[in-house]
């Protein structure tokens, strides 16, 4: 049996060599060239079983070549490689009919795997009909984590699949939702974002589904809800974990049946809306606590997208900084430059507020500092102020960390409750390290420690004895 022939086009001789050697070892025949003209000649003559092309070549953009290839040989799979690793590149590759997009540098084993899939699978029946112009990108970053997100988004643009976006606050969940809408097939319809945490719980159902006149006290007129307002568009439900159970039941019906009923209404209304949900909370934990419906979770979590915190993609910080500096300058603030040492300091910071915190910092630097070049001293001052709220290494505050630890106590088999006396046990576990650390900070001075803790000195002595906390000698 004749081995499949792979056509490779890349103006970088080193990449051509590496790709050729890897594919040859995998059992394929390879024809490689450094220009688009030769590649097109091979394709037009009927050569090759799969194409791998770079985007930037000396005579033609590889992305422009893809639709020409698909027109004359629609069955031929095309894999696009690019060092221009942005969401725009990924979406453009998909819209033109590419089978896969691989950002450079790529894992050679991954490339071989994609080639095998391309040869085994049948050609798509249609291409994504999105027209994208060069504009400010909704997402910034070229890290491996962001490349995975770009590729996922590119595959979702031509679908109406429900998407669940998870990630810490400030990671850009709404930007992802907007990208799905703006570059998707519903882009001509409305995009509406609703923050569940910002609406009084008793009004959420009315906000989403609307209400009839007289449905409740104060409902003087009929009001349309978000589902009616966003017909044929995208509804972004942010902080979905804060949605009350009653509203969850109504939302589940929309997802299951494609219809809803207004508050106080009796006639179901059809709904043609794409749902994108987001949360920074652990929904599985909420399910275990009876605060979130498991069936709704599975309806929403059709395609999960996890946005990494900024500390997991610190290599993107310089590009983000340049973007925010340019944005600040466009708004009328003075142009600033971050010196290399200061940039390193930014990359080493934990960023508990993620990208939103970085943007706020850049705006402050542009507005408040007179020097054109920002050095490490200014960064140190600003980051010191930003760190004043206690955060652990994961970027969570104390309350969030305690909540996660306590949740483990309720994760018992068959939903059994923890043993009795839970309150006292937990309080003791919190009190002991709190008092111990305070005594260490005051060098054993119990009067000062009691003042810091805000308790009576006799109460502190009693707690030290009850909790068997070692007394630091030399304190009062």
C-alpha cells in the first residue's frame, strides 16, 4: 500500500527539515517547499493527501491559500501553522476551512497525531462563514494555555452549543463570551450579559423571563425579560452559581424544551437564544450542598472552558502590559514604558485580581507617575498596596480558603452529615493558629496580643490554657 503524501510549505528551512524528518519516521512521504506558489502547483496537479502550510510566506499568505485549495480539492485536509498566535489567527484559519490550527512552537508528536486524524476523517460539509477584520482582539496572550482556548473558541464559532466558562474573578470570562458571539453565527443578533450576583434574588426570574401585569406587588405593567430581548442572540449568564433554585428550574426548562413562561403568565414562549454561562465558584461543591441543580449543571456544561489565572500564564504579562499602556494612551493619559527589571517584578507577582488587577495597575501608573519610564520602585510600592488584602498562594482570600476547607467536611459518602460538635471543633482549629501567630508577632506580649485580637486579656489567657498554646517567655 502506498504511503500517504504530505505537502509541507514553510519559508523556514529548519522547520521544513524537522517536520519532514518527523513525518518520514511516522511512515509518510513528504514533499516540502518554501513558497506558496510551489505548494499551489502541487495541489492543482492533484499531488498530496494532506497539506501543512505556514501563514507567513514570501509570496502569499497561507490563510489566503486555504479557500483556494478547498475550492479545487474539497476533500484535501489543510493544517495551518503560525507564529502569529492570536485568537484572530485561529478563527481565520477555521473560517477558511482549515482542518486544524497549530501555533508555533508546536509539539512534533502532536503534529503527527493531527496529520493522522486529518487523513482518517472525512472532509467537512461546510465552512464557517465569518468575516473578521483586523481589529482590537478581545483576548491577549500567546502562552500555551491561551492557545488552547483560541483553538477551542475557533471550533465553537459555527455552533450553538452551550458553553460553561470557569475561572477566577478578573480572568476575562465575559471577553470570552463576547468573542463567541461577535465571531459566531449569531453575531447579527444582540448580546446581553446578566450578572446573577448583582440582581436581588427575588427579582432574577422577572429579570430573565419577564412578568405579567399584576404578577406580584409592584408589577404595574407587563415587562419583557432578557430571553425575549436577546432573541436570536447570545445570553451571557455570569456568576451562574448565584442563581436561586427557583430560577434554575425555569432555566432548565428553557434548555430542555426551548421555551419559557413569564412570571404570572400561562402561555409558553419559544426561545431561540444561545446560552453562555460563567462562574468563579465550584458548582460541584454547590451541588453537594443542595444549592445548584445537577441536571442544570450538565445542561450548561456541554463545552467547558477554563480560563487560567494570570499567575499560570505570566509569559503573557509583557504583551498585556503593552496593550494596556496603549489603551491608556488612547484615553489621553501619558505614554509610559516599563523597564525590564520592573517587568520581571510584574511577572513574579501572584496577581490575585488577575488581568483586571493588571489593567487597573497600568492605569494608575499612567495617571499618577510623572516619569516616562516606570522602574521597580514604583512597581514595588503599587504591588505592596495591592497585596494589603490577605491572599493565599492560589490567589484566594481567607474566606474562600476556609469555605473550601469546610466543604470537605460535608463531602461524606452517601451525603452523611459530619459528626456532632462541628462548630466547636472548627472554631478551635481556627483559634489556635490565630492566637499562636499573634503571640509570635507580639513576641509573647499577651497584653498587646489581646489588643490586636480585640479580646479581654483574661479571655486570651483562658484560650491559651484551653488550646494548650506554648507560652513565649519574655512577654507580659
